[in-house]
C-alpha cells in the first residue's frame, strides 16, 4: 500500500510540474505580446487552455441507507449530476466539510448506530449545516438544524442560558428520534430524510395529493427536491475524494481533541472565572460547550450539567499532530479507512 501511495504521489508531482511548464510557456508567449493586438481566436484558445473544466462522471452504483435511487429516470440522474457538479467545484466548502468530518463523525456514528439509524444519515448533517453550529433564517440551530418547538418536543432543553441543540451528543440523539418517528410512518428512509427537511405534514400532503409512495416520484419544492441528491453527492465525495481531485493529507484533517468532563449541579455566576479555574480561557470553554448561551449558568433547579474541557495541552496542534506520526496522503476508497490504517 505504501509503495502504491508513493507511486501515485510521484505521478501527481510529475504531472503538476509538467502542467506548470506548459502554463509558464503559454504565459510567456502571451506576455511578450501586446494583449490588445491578440486576435479573438488566439485569446479564446489561451482561455480554454488555462480554464479546463471537466464534466462529472457519475458512479455506476449509488445507495442511500440501503435504498437505490432510480438513476434511469432522467430527472433523478440530472438531479444527482447537478449536486455532484456543484459540490465538486465548490472546493473551499467541500474540503472544509471533509476535514471537519474527521472530528465529528466519530461522535455521530456510534449514536446513529445505537439508535438504529443507517450510517448514511451522518451526511444529512453535512448538508444541513456543513458540520457547523449555524442558525437558519427560520431559527433552526446547531449541526442538526432543529427548530425550537421540535427540539423541545424531542427532549432538548432550550432556555436563555442553555440550548442543547448545540450539544452534539444530545442533538444527534434527538435527530435520531425525529428520523425514527418518520421512518415508522413511511417505512422508507429516503422519505424520512425528506420529512426531516420539509416536515411530515408537507410530505403527507404531497404523497396523498400526488398518489405516489416514494420520494423520487414526488414533485416537491426546490429545496426538498434537491435534498436527497445533495446528501448523495456529499456521500460520494467523502467516500472517494481522490477520484474527484481532492488530495488530502491526513494531518490536514481536523483531529479529535481528547477531553475530560466536569459535572455541575449548582449555579455558576461567572463562566469566565470558571474557565480560568480549569486552566483555559472563556473562548476555549465556549468552543467545547457551545450549548452554554450566556456567561453564567443560573441553574435554579440544581439540574446536573456536564461541561467539557480539552485535556491539558491538547488545544495545541503541535501536541495533536505528535500523537499520530502517519501524516500521509489519503488515497484509500474512504477517508474513514485511511484514518484507521
């Protein structure tokens, strides 16, 4: 395997230098002339030479949660082609999501498994938030983008000081409960995913009105129509990044940071001082505990909360990278397998 990786890497380096040589020659040839005197035809040739963009080749086999989309249908195939093309060429967003997955998927995957949710649903978090704690215009929050009313209904606490939609383990478990409820109704994971985006009510009405029983036969609003294809596109890219031109070194992935937890069942009047007593600043406290929404925790009911801190030294990348000497480039079929081996 190491020999194969070195060989492939050598080809990439040789190809890169060859490309640079051709580009430099072309650049010199043009720069020696007055640009205003170049013909439109020559100018167009130079543009085409330096701006090559390839059409996406769709994989021959695609599945979501064990369900196969009917790629023979023109709008299904073109829908997937659209989302795969967008995300392949949206380089900055896609590569950051892949890097973040290295940190968050090890937390998300066992929770999905424990709740009987197919592993492919981790990619739903990709498209909902880019694995980031964002807030939508509709007020959906956290990595799983859950709206307040739904969050409370599925057991998450939301107050002025606490919002468990930002607590990854608890919000992932709540997302699992939401998905399981939808699956019980539809007995279909693709429809459960669509309902996560649009709500069960809209999906129920659409199924009844259009007299069909699966996602790919439904005519829906633009966002929900694209939803499954976006999930599939990110799954394809994550599982085979090098196939689509993403050359990622293992040391570039965002590492899991070792932590320890402190349980509290009383009020904390000043979280800044609380952080300092645990040898970190307030910024680091908030990075590891985004569910704490204020700089205090009043806790009048003496509820038990778990506050997370990085282990000593592990907020520093120098320490994190020393923990893993293998910093090679990822060429395996999946990033996950590359990390393990």
